[in-house]
C-alpha cells in the first residue's frame, strides 16, 4: 500500500485533514487508518438492562471509530482561543479563529444548518459573575447536539468514502522512518531546510502524487500489513495517548508532561441553570478558591442532557451528553466541575495521578460513584435509599457512595466552595439533592514538540488534535486538521 498521505485516527482531527486534502488535492491518494469501526457500527453494549456498566470492550465504541471521541459527543464547537486548546500558540490567534469558523461552515454545509450559535458577547452574566467572584470566559459556541453531530459525520463520510481509503479496525502499531538521513535534520531547521531541499529536487509532477514515485518517508505497521507514504499525519486523540507516548519515544520526538483535570459531574434540575443555558448554552465559568487559590471551572455543560460513562484505557470515568431532538431531552442539566493539577519535578506523570484517583473510584464503586451534595456536606455516604428518595432523578446508573473517600481534600474543598459560589448566580445549585458523579477526569496527552506547522522534528510527520497535547476540543482538533492539510498541499511542499 502506497499513499501520498497517511492519516492515523478518524476523529475530528483526522476527518478534517482528510476532507481538506480531498478538496485541495483531488489527485492524491490518501489512506486513513482507524482502530475503531465505521460510524454506523459503533455501539456501546451498555443498555441499562442486561449490561449495566462498562464491560471494557477491546475497542471502545464511545471513544474510537469514525468520528473519534467526538462522535457521540454533544457536538459543542467552541469558537474561541480562551479554552479548548493552545492551537493559537503555534499558528496565531487570528488563523486559529479563522479555521474554527471555516470548520463551522463545513459542519453547517453537511447537515448542521439551522443549529444555534450562542455567544457571550454583550451578555449581562459577565457582570453578575464578577460580582460573585466568578469569571465567565468569552466564546461563541455552535451547538450541534449529539443527533445532528452524528448526521454531519455521516454526511462527511459519504462525501469522502469514494475518494479516500478508510481502513477501519486497523490499529496502527508503529511508525517507521524510511529515510533516516532526512529525519536526522536538526529540529530547528527541519521544516524549512529539509523541505526546501527536497522541494527543489523534485518538480510538482515528480512528487508522490498517486503514489507513482518513490519518495515515501514513512511506513506504518499494523496487524497483517504495512503502508507507506510521503506524509504522515497522526491524530490519535485521547484514546491513543499511551500509543502516542510510545511513538514519540521510538522516534525520539521530544515531549513534555501536561496537566490533568480532576473533579465531578454535577446534575441538577434544568430550571436551576436555565437562565444561563437559554442565553449562552454552555458557560465556562472559573472560580479561584479562597482556601488554596486553585482555579475550579465549569466544563461541558449539557442542558436537559444525560450523564454517561466514559472509558479511557480501561478506566471508567464520567461525562455528559445532550440532544437537539426534543423527545430525547431530560429534565436535568449536567456539567463538570474540574480542578487543574500541574506537576513539576520530580513528578511528571500527571495522567497517572488522575488515573489512580479514577481507579480508586472504580475500586470502591465498581465504576462511577454518585453522591447527593447534602450527604457530601454532612460527611456521610449516599446509599440506594437516599438516592431513590432524591428529587433529582439520576440519568446515569451509578453506585451510591462517598466521594470524599476518593478525591483528595484540596480538590474536594475547591469543588464544594465553587458549588456555593455558583449557588449565588444559580440558586439551587447547592441544594441537598444536587447529584455529584465521580470521578470526572480530563486527561491531557503529553505535549508533543511541534513547530509552527504542527510538524515534528521529522520532516513530513505531523501530529494534530488532542493526541498532540495542543488541542482539547472538537473545534481546535478539527482546525488543526485543516491547517496541516493546507500546509501539506501547498505547491512548494
Ligand atoms: C463523551 C464526550 C463528549 C465530548 N463533548 C465535547 C464537546 O461537546 N465539545 C468539544 O469541544 N469536545 C468534546 N469532547 C472532546 C472531543 O471529542 C475531542 O476533543 C475530539 O474528539 C478530539 O479529536 P481528535 O481527532 O484529536 O481525537 P479523537 O476524537 O480522540 O480521535 C482519535 C481517533 O484515533 C483512533 N486511534 C487512536 N490510536 C490509534 C492507532 N494507534 N491506530 C489507529 N487509530 C487510532 C481512535 O480510535 C480515535 O477514533 C468530548 C469527548 C467525549 C469523550
């Protein structure tokens, strides 16, 4: 198998790279290699009846397959440099926003038309937040909803499938450098010098378009085969984080450790937050705790949504969804409250720290633990009886328990403080029956050392999306995919 471009991973990063390359370079041969399945074959076996909790499938349908981790997500595309990643640090703020808007337009053209774009511009909540020691971050958010997000992905796939080779159920094992001498170029000069030389040496027609020439630089290996290409774009996302670390070790690509966010998912009656969610849909609110001056933030708000399990590398954590379809809406709203932990020398394994805490909750609860806020504040566990009497009906079947046995005191204190702060702008947040699910962990991939083209120290090898540690969201991951496609398809390359 010979390709002009190989893309590893069919999440938003990989999809938007493939889509943009197809548009810009219709003659190129592009292969997408994805460990999971096609979109329509992605089914999580949890049915709440026979299978109540995660059975740890070989390939998790929630995280893997066409659409990546974003396939069953709420489809909130946040158009902002304020959160969702640091793509702007590589490509500039203006370019990053331009690409996020471009991605938004592609989504609209593929089934997202008619969905609402919310914005914090001009909202009174900014002032109300500041008056209560909270800060509302700036953003525009396109809310596709889980159902429309699925339709957009289906339409994108239909448009691409006859032009691009999709290899599903193909977990890439390793990436091999075929032209070592080029790869040995110093990182600082990599993209400019090495590429300038190779571009001079080959004319536009003699490059490996349609795989006719012999300039493959990369060979990927997978069970039962291998494939070669001149360019390799890695978009392995969060589920590919461990594998990405191995690739970086094997190819001597520098990395640095990143952060981990730990907290809980809050579920309460939708009316408590409706004044905020009706106007802004998703509000990112940050609070600095009195006690430790840690930042606690709201994350992934799902008005009238459901709480779901998430499986990352076999560890069950919690997340949330919501739907555009009125028939699927619930009476609850959920959102995460997260505290960021950064570590410095000698400890580097921030994800390992998050995993250990999540494992502890899995050990005590067999999965996710749920607790009433009133029980947590009184220092007692929630039991099945107290949960069943609760005025908030849980949307996820989780084990009633005690989150104070799982979360470190500093993190738990920060979350409790924030709940009381939110109660001032959304009275009812600190009610006894507010449900807290734990733990929610937002793992970040270690950050791969990339230049302004998102290229590694190996010319032609790009890392995009959440797998790069640069992005942590649908819009940033997708924008990074378009960006690299633009770079690669430049005639001078
Ligand atoms: C439940 C849930 C809800 C979310 N909601 C939102 C939201 O509303 N808004 C938002 O901005 N973000 C949301 N996110 C985060 C968002 O989904 C991610 O930021 C985004 O999907 C990252 O895109 P990506 O392409 O970088 O990686 P991913 O989407 O993780 O895709 C990576 C793909 O690579 C594949 N892969 C990994 N390793 C290999 C390998 N070795 N070989 C072959 N294939 C491999 C995986 O199977 C996967 O399909 C949510 C995430 C989850 C889990």
